[in-house]
């Protein structure tokens, strides 16, 4: 029986990937190397600290722990400038409608995101009051594919894992859902999100009724 839907934020509710990309590219360029949109795919669902490590490896750029901390903070400042421009129009197709349908049917909702900027983004797009629980990068210690973020969300909702469905756009996120013992709807391409129970291009392409029978 379906009791709760847990949504990843970036790539499921809102498309922030382009802003992450611009800020990381600006950092890479400031260090003297380039960072392509294709390479940016590797950062989806990955924490800020781990993203920086990946970028520094791409540029073959060594940095001390202190330097890395400053770089991550600089990237986040640039990222915050970019997401400061976001409005409710940046909500991905079908996302708000799907969350509202959950409410009508008595299905609980939560956000399960790696982002430490979750609350800022949700208030920018006007969805900060729409979820029963918000578990973000400030509340977890282990990154996806560890199931911690989704298990904590289920706990806050007081629902068992087997009654939850996760919505994820990243491979690591789908794995985290599997590791949590939850069903998972992939948002993206079936060839990429092979471990999901179903894959759709956006929340506009699936109904709550279909999710119940996954
Ligand atoms: P921040 P999600 C993830 O969010 C993003 O997909 C990933 O690209 C980003 O590096 C990570 O959040 C951390 O974000 O720098 O804002 O803390 O997909 O788990 O909602
Ligand atoms: Mg995501």
C-alpha cells in the first residue's frame, strides 16, 4: 500500500542543474581549465564536497583541504546568485500538480535531497509549505547511494519504507531508494536509470494511481 511519496529536489521538482553547471564552470575557468556540460552529468545527486573533488580531478588540479573549502564556498556564492533569480515558473512540468494530488488522496509527501540549499530553493519557487517533511543535505551525514536521506524522510513521516515511493533523476539516488527498500520512479531516461521500477520524462507523465501499482 502506498502511504508516502518522497521527492528528490534538483532534477525532479526543479531544474537547478544548469545553475550548478554555470557556477562550477566559473570555478573551473577561474582555476584555468574548462568543464563541459557533459562532464556536469557526473555531478547529479552528488554532494558539494564530492562534486568539487570530481572537478579538481578533471582539471588535474591539486588543492589543500583549506583551499577546497574556499573553492566550495566560492562556488556556492555564485550558485546562490543564480538561484536568487528563480521563480515558481522554474518548477518542472507536473511537479506541483503531482504533490497536490498526493494531498488530495491523503498520501504524505517529503523532500529527500543532497542539497544544503533546499529551503532557499523551495521558498524561491513557492513550495516551502507543500511538504510534510524536508530532509536535506544539512540533515544527513551519508551521501546517496546511502539510503540515509530517504530512511530519515520515512521516519519523519512515520511511514514504513515499504510503503514509500521515491522520485529520483540521478543514478546514485535510484540506488539509494533501492538500498532503503523503497520503490523508485526514475525521472529521465530508461537507459540511464536502469534500476528504477519505472522511468518517465517528468512528473507530468505519470499519475498517482499508476504509482500505487508499481
Ligand atoms: P548544494 P538533489 C543535489 O541535489 C544536486 O543534484 C547536486 O548536483 C548538488 O551538488 C547537490 O545537491 C548538493 O547541492 O551544493 O546545493 O548543497 O538532486 O539530491 O536534490
Ligand atoms: Mg537530483
